């Protein structure tokens, strides 16, 4: 979008008295190659183009979005928004100054359509070599997002980011029993993502896991010690405290951590970091969706609450440092503070010692998604692959379980942290829509948590 | 937008038929916390779904805009997609426009109403959050056969949340309501306040099997997954537990599920789906027997049957509902006598598996003792599966509600649900 047009929009927005105006312009294309039944069922193409305008006066915020980006439609949107303020008319003369930043997520490699199709078909073929596999869904999900952000502070910045993810679900069936297992690999990156990964091996492991789940047993739940494996297991921190440390909840006192700055909220084994600057990781971005450079934020240091994730407007209520974490799914959403790549720093405890220390508990090798209510601190997450621990040894595979807890106490129950840090990627849904996030941790032991199940 | 020019360009690229579904969506939304406006939001969005025929297969794209680049993308799809997709294009050129006068809401009036809820705050209710949204949707389908049909609707959505804060725990109760007309927010707050009074008292329960009332809002989310389970596409992919169950008794004979897209009093009223198939009212489950899967045009042609008018982006429903029974909620509570009310669950997206029907959810609610609601219980895990849950139905309540346009539910009473607790 032309700089003069952006300046015109911002100055027009300011003339009924708001003290902040921001324009977010987006052009994105999403491509999703979807293989089912051993053939490319769809190539889903979603072109997105639109504008979001945010105005504020003090703590009052108005937001409007449209994909009708002709001048008349934009003027109509501006009038709808600015009429919500009735302050004295003033003449604004904001001049934008473009900031140029280097992309932290450079793309090195793309594939032709034919190569992408061959890549997916190989996954299907490798998985179907196992007798009980009856279906394979394999998707290559690409997104190319180009944004322009301009605001009444004079900021003008452009950014381009790419996301690539392989998401495969492999289904096993025997008689009436059905089970599935998923493989997910993603990054803010091109097809070099797969250069150092043995895809065939990962697919074989996923297929074997789906088959072994056919024999998994139900398990009566209860409060037990639990070991949570590396990578996506960190959903426990994402849900138990990550959302509760976002200014969205903290600024309106709707987080159990609202008044806990500088206080102990976790065991001293816990140092939790949110870092949007790690090159090519799934949740990384050069700038956030307010145009600030992303940042490395140490949220919890040795169990002490060290910082919140703070966006520009919530900071007006909190008076903390804005730290490059404002995100949104697309132009239809107002941005707010969100996580990016959140991970637990490795410790020195040994996994073997953790297992040996448990007489009866659960080993959660792979976790699914979760959710939290930051106001109460109640959170939950699914377990994709779990085993019983009996007398210090891993025994039967179990199914149909999930873990629940409360943020107020569960972080204090982190008893041991290993050194095998790994990452997993997902889409986090919250007020400003679904955004790519990485979560990471080494293997940990939680002394007690409620495990749901059935006999 | 000159649609005829777009059609001509498509024909030039070798497409023989082109149909465009245009969804024009406008919304106004306001969020108030106590007596402070947190935000006002306005959205005006127009979306296009283009379906174009080349050879004997169709190619579809959803887009924010229409220009030459969209035709190029359609052309690219035709070189990659291997599954032949058939489609019957509308050819009835008689106009069928059903666009009502869409009432524009006065957002200032609504905002003042939400601010006035602040008067309900007291020693019990420490905070009140409310969101009100009004949306209008006009849907139009045109194609190069000369078809041009339209339909419209207006909906109101209101969410209210009451919070009690204490050093030990915060207690939240909330209600989402959808209606085709303006919503009485005072009524919502009054009933929530009563619920909050009970919920601030919390007890632990023991692990075991319980007779439970699954409240309408919880059942409604689960019904949404059932819609996924009867999606003909998933059935053909063998990724739903309801594959192979057509015309079989799957659930309790007390369970009847209908879809009434032509019921104008319900929020999902629509004359036709996004592919232009005219909708019709139908019975999906009768006395526990599954009568039909849901087909868009592609799946219908593949299976040799008629499309069911359920194409809304993917396969979905409008105004599908569990047929209510006679008992009001108090009568259900008396019939449980000793048991639980499950009135909120979390974790659906990760812990409900339509592939094998497994359900394992964080559950919240209240304890029923001697036919009376006495307190809330500390969060538990409810573990079951769809077959068990919907086969164990003892009674169906009369409190049918539609929290969204897709489906609605009353509360149900089910026996022997596994609950894990501390």
C-alpha cells in the first residue's frame, strides 16, 4: 500500500480525537496439498487480502476490518470507527518513516508441484507397507504472509514470512478397533526443513505407534506422578502458565498471575522462555503484528515470575516494557499479546532416575493439544501416547486419557527436568485467532497431577 | 465486480462452467467489563467461492477477491488434483431472491445496556464481562447459466461472564446465547447469578461412575463432532466411528436428531447451501437409527445419491438439533436424585476423537444430592465415547437451545459415566 495513502488514513483517523491509530494491511496466500486415499485429493488455495484499522483513546479501543479495499469502502470503515470518539476535532499531520529490517526466517529451497506430490506419495507408500494401516492423510501446508504496518507514532514497516508444515495422520484398524497417530514437522522455513530429517523413519515410527495403540488398555484415572516426554509435552507450560502471562489476561486482572510479578510461581527447576527470534522456528517472526522486533523474553527464572508478554495497548494499563509479542491470525483480528516459541530450559536430571522413582504412575510420551481458563487457572491437555509406570518400569500402553490441573499449584510440582530439549509445533487459538506456536521442553517429572481415564 | 467478464475469461482458459457463491458479511461487536468498554469492533467482509468445470472435473477456490490471478490458481489446481470431482451446476434461471430487510442494530444502545449490567455487582459478583455481536449475512449464487439467487439472515450473539474472586480460587460462570432477535441480557445475568451462588462452594468427589445431566451447551459441542462423524467424505475415507452404521441402531432409541434449515424461527435458516442445492428439513437419527450421512455434490455423485444441501465450505448443517423431551431441567435434577451436572467441559479440540469415538474431557459442574443441587465439584476428567454416552440416555430435557447456527441441543440425563477425580 502506498505511503501517502497510509498517511492519509492515519491522519483522517486521528481527527476526531483518538490518540493512537494503526493500519495493518495483509496479502497472504495459503497452499495446502492434501493426500488421502493415496492420491492428491485437493490442492487448497486460499488468497487473503484485507485491511485492519485500530484506533484508541486511552484504554478504549475500536477495531475495524474489511477486504473491500477500494478508497470508498476504506473511508466508510474509517468513518464508522472514528465516530465512536467524540473528542475535540484536531488536525493531525503524521509523517511515516519506513524501517527496514532483515528477515530472520530466510527461505533457501522450494520444490516444484511434482516434487511435493512425490514427497506426499512416498509418505503414503511407506505407511501402507504395514498391514493394519487402512488410511493415510498427509498434508503439506504452506503460507506466505506479507504485511504492512503503519501507525500514528510514525512507524511504517513491511514484513514477509513463510510457514511450512507437514501434518500426517496415519490410521490403523483391526476388526472394530480404530486408532491413529500423527506426525507434525513445521518451521518458518522453506523445503530445507526436511533436509536433515529421515522422513521414512519418522513415518514408520508413526505407523507402528498407530498399530500398537490398537492393543492399548483403558486405565482407571486418579492423581498420580507423571513423566512427560520432550517436545510437544511442553503444552503443560503453554497452558498452565503461558496464557496466564499474556497481557491480554494480566492487564484486566483475569489471570491467576496478575499480581504475582517477582514472586515464586513454579519450582526452582522451571526457567521458561518465550523467544520469537529463533531463526526458522515455527513460531518465529522478524517483527510482531504491531511492527516491533520480536524478542527473547524470560518469563519465569528459576521459578520466579520474571516478565509478562506485553503488547502496546495493554501496556497502557500495566506500565511494563512492550516486548514484541503482539500477534493476530490475519487482518480480521485485533492484535494482542501472544506466545511464539515457548520452551523450558534444560536441566540435569536423568530420565532413568525419574522412571525408577515412580512405583505407580504414567509416562506420557507424546501429548496432544490443550486449553486453559486464565481466570481460574484450570487447564487440560490430551495425551496421544501413554504408558503405565509400575515399580520403576514402563509397562502397558494405555489409551483414552487426558491430564488436568490448576496453574496455581501444578508448576510447583515440577520435580525433575532432563537435558533432552526438543520442540513441537502447533496452532494456538485465542482472542486474536489461530497463530503458529512452538512449544519445547526436555523430559520432566511432575510429582502429582490428575490423570483422567476409565476402566 | 463484473462477473460476466470473469466468466468470459474463465471460458477463455478452457473452463466450460463457472459458479460463484458470494457471502457478504457485516458485524458489529462490543465488549464491556463492568462499566468500561474494552473494545468496539466492526467488520465488513465479502468472500467468494468459485467452482469451475474443466473437462469432466470441477475445481474450487475460496478467496477474498476475484481477479485474473484466481483463474490462474484454478488452472494450477487442475494440473495437480487427481481425484475427479463432479458437480451439477444450477441451471434454473428463474430468480429466487429471499433477502429480508436487515435491521441495523444501534450499537450505542447495546453498549449502554451492557454497561448497566454493572448494577448487578455485589459481594458475590465481583466482575461482569459481556460481549454482544450482531451479524448480517447475505448469500448470493450466480453462474454462467444465468442463475442469480440470494438469501439473507441477521443474528445476535451475546456472551456474559460473572466472576467471583477469592484468595483460594476464582469462580466463573458464563452463558453464550444466539437469537434471531435482540437478546435480553438482564435475564441471562439473573440466572447466572443464581448459578454463581452455588458454584462458589466446591467439594471433591471420588473417582467412579456417575449418573449425569449433560447440559445443553456441552451436548451441543459434542453434537458438532457427530456432524463430522456423518460427513460422507469422512465416511468414504473410513475415518469416522459411524462408518458402516447407516440404517443401523447406533444410539438409544430415545435419541432423535433432525435438521430444519427451512425453519425461519431458528438462527441457521437458509434456502440453499453454498453449492446452490436447495435445503430441506430431514430426520437424521430416528429412535437411535442413523438414517443418512450428509453429502455435498461431489460425495453425492460419488455415492450415487442426491446432495443433502449440507455444503457450507465443508460439509456441515444448519439448524440440526436433538429433539427435546418433556422434562424441564428441575425435573431432570429430581430424576438423577444423586449424581452430577456437567455444565462445562474444556479440551474438546484435542480430546474428542471422531475416528474411534473416544472422549476424555476436563469437566466442571455441580453435585446433585437427594434431588437437589447442593454445590459445585472440583474439576474432574469425564471419559467416555459417543456410543456409550448416547446409548446411556435415560431422559431428554425440554431446554433446547441453539448457541450457533449449525446445531442446538436440550440437556440429557445419562447413566454410568466414568469420572476421574483427585
